């Protein structure tokens, strides 16, 4: 069989590490360390060829790209069905992970996998990957928790199939409970020393489990998260997330964010565990007794959302810690869209309000400033949660922000620094205004008649922009900017609205004294054409009136600071 260069590398890595496999090391306190890699399984995986093997993209045909393929799951089930349930994955861990040793005696774990109307092959592949890549003695059980699915394949066919695996059992809810309560049901039935939560469309990668359990064995109050890789929802290729190892964070509207590890926290060995203020949500391991000492998830949280903040704030503030583990990697399919209805009348807003009221102290005000509708929302009865917080002697949120998430305000300041300019952006040459035209993501900016003064509603929606303290330009007034930014990719490209990434680059702009909007990355200026209403980048020409733009309001102090930099 011909081997690709990647497969040859894998083979050499295996041969190299296989020779050291038998060595046993000791910690200072007499605990033995061992190499938990299953070299035989790694060798078998390296030899696999076929659709999607080694995490490669499946070669899709047009017939497989149809909407129908996505409708039921939010990812392409046709493609999933054509890839082996035991498919091999690329080992994309840091090379140092190959030689890491973990405690010889580790706690065992119950793996909890909640699901609702999950696709057959994606659910089974999740279970197969766990069974194939975990030392059997560390798996107490795999508990599949069905949140009231109504698809036929998840009833008797699933039970018959899972009967082949003695370690797998299925629990079912009596009504639709939502993700949070479904997880809680699985956790309350668990028997293992540790509870590991996974989603129902994941693939566990090589030697993923010992690095997680090792950290809990050394400190039972540590919650650990694997690095979450991306399984593409179209062709099922397997790759790292952009930026790979980053700390979990949030902005003050409570959107989950990722921020770089600051130099002060970077380890000499980048494969070592690092602290993270907030988890992404679905994939983590926690000592079972500690989870219940923390009260599990707040039972007042409904359906979905906010639960990752609740558990993160709680563990840090109440005497535990949270780490991301670079040598543990699990792939996850990020769906194209959510394929089922979340029961009506239940909102993410209520959950976030509840978390803010119980855990965030005076910092909750920063959320209400940005989300005034949360201020008068009922969070339900939080007395039991506040009592738990007091009985566990938890620290303040100010402590959390100063000691744990101290690097977050640099990226997401609680009080938004003043904007450099805002209001309409009027073009000098044409007298027309920049307009988002209900712009969806990726749509080009347009030039339209200015609507300022023609009624608040029309103006508010389309032609108000803010040149923010991040030096990007976003639709909306300074208090209510949207999450997308002016973005340009070359010196002739259109100016489009794209997800704001706050990393400058394509979204960095300079508003110069000559009224041009200069784009440093492409070295060009924003221009427009009256005849076809386009806004695009062009070679800077100070004499051109179509390259001059007037912001309705400017803050000269902030602008001067930007232009000094």
C-alpha cells in the first residue's frame, strides 16, 4: 500500500514512541506514571484508507450538497453515512504529547452523551470513537440520554445496536427537557468517579482521555476541557479551530469569545494544561462528587444557554479551577443551523439574567446597559442559588475579574471606551450615504439617498455607523453596535459586512484629516460610484471627492490618538 507523507510521519512517530512504551516513571510521592497510548490502535488507524479516513474531506458531488441533506441535522447526513463509524483521525496534537506520561492509577469516568433527534451515523460514530480511543478500564459506562426524540431509528434500532456494547446504556426523558436538564439526568444516573460530558456529534481523538483524568486525579476540584477541533458540516474534514489554543471569555452581551493566552500565562511547553476563565460548553470532565457539591447545573436554567457561564463562574469562585488540556482533542460538528425548534416561551435571555443575578454582582449592570430588555425580565426564584453561593463561601465576581479573567477587559471592556466617530457617513462627491440595505452578513455596502431627518425609524436601521475604539466600523449607534464590520480584502474589492473579529487586519480603518477612509492592509481608500451605487476600495487620490466621507459626529481626541498610532 502506498503511504502519503502524512501516513509515513505517523508511522515513524508510532515506531519512535513504541520503543519507550514500557518505561514506568515515578512522581515524587511514589505515584507511578505511565504511557497510556494504545500503540496497536494507533498503528491500525494509520493504515486505514477510504472516504473521510485520516480526517480528510469527503469528495462531495452536487447530489450530496442538496438542502435535504442538512434539513434534519444541520450537517450533511448523506456524507456522514458514507464515512466509516470507525474512521481514523489525524493526530494534530503538539508533538510533545507523544511522550507525556500520566498517573498509572486514574479514576474511571461515566461519559454522558445527550441527544435529540440525532442522525444515526453521527451518533454511532461518537460512541465508536470513544470506545476505540479510550482505555477500557477508564470507561465506567457510556450513558446516552435521549431527550424525547421522535425519529424511528433512535428507538428500537438504537437499543438493539447498543446491546452489542455492554458499557453503553440508554436513558430516555418522558418529555422534551432541553439540553441542560438532559445532561443533569445523565449526571444523576452516572456511577463513574468522573463525569465526562460530550455532544452527540463528536469524534474523540488519540489518547484523549488520560490527560483529562490525570488533572482531576491530582486535584479533584479541577474541571477540564479538551481542545475542541472542527468537523466540517459539509465534507466532514477534521481540523483545528482558528487560533487553536485560546482562553474562553465573553463579551458584555454574554456572547462566548476566545482570547489569546497572554504572555504571562504561556508555558515553556505549549502542550501543558492552561487556565481558562470560561468553558465553551458541551465538552468537559468533572469529578462527580465535586459536580454535585457545586449543585450541578442550576435547575432553574431552561432548555439551553448560559449554563457554561454558570458552571465556569461557580467553579472558579467557589474554590475550584478550570483548565484546557492541549493533549486531549475532540472533534465537534458545528452545525450549519439548528434543525429543530427550541420550545417556545423559553428564552436564553432568562437564563443569562439568572446567571447574572446569582453570580455577577455589580458587573451585571454592564450587561443591562447593553441589553436593557434584561433589566426587568424575571429570573425566577434564585434564593436557593444564592444560598448555595453563600454556603460554599464563594468569592466575589470582582475577584473573578481581577484574578482569573484579568485579561478579558482589554478585549471586551465592561465600559465601552468612547467611539471615534458615529452617525451617518455621507459621501462628499455624491451627497449620498453609506447604507447597509438590511445587509446580511457578507453583503456589500451600498450608496443610497441619505435618510437622516426623514423619520427616526428609517434612519436608525440603515445608515447609522460607529467607528469604534477598536478602529473598526460597525452598523449601529455607539450604544448598540451590531456584530459585523466593514471589511475589505484588496485595493479593488467591494466593502462588505463581515463578522467582527476584533483583530484589526482587514477590518482596520483610519479616518484621516483629508476625510478619506484609509485601509492600511490594502493600502487603499474607500471610494464609490454614483451610477451603480457601489462602495469599493481604490487607489488613494486626495483630489477625488468620491473618496471623501463625512461622519455626522466625531470625537477629535480619539481620532487624533488613532492617527498618532
